[in-house]
C-alpha cells in the first residue's frame, strides 16, 4: 500500500513506516458489531476517564485551598512573632 502523504511503499502495513500516517481508515461497514458486554466495557472506560478528569480538577482545587490556608496561617503566625 502506498502512503498518500509521503508516497512510501509500505506493503501490507496499516501505518506508514516513514511518516506514521494511518493507511487504513475504519468505516462502519468494516467493523464487526460490538456485543452488549463489549459496549458496556467501552462505556465504562469512557465514564471512568471523564470521572478521572473531574476528580483531578477537584484535587487541584482542594490542594490550592489547603495551601492557601497554610500560607495565610503561616503569615499570621509570623506577624504575631513580630509584634
């Protein structure tokens, strides 16, 4: 198969050996139908990734709040030492 991007001959490869272009595009008619179990697993992976992103942002926000609290508490303590 010849790569449409760089015109390199790739034989039966599905990814170009020179530029990394995907030579095979999966269409709906080229795929096998997924079973209900496979669909459920796929949906769970997608939901898990989205939940992971949400928890990451929540974790960052909590960390910023806690660090801000400790920074203010430390400044108050230093001010009390100075007088």
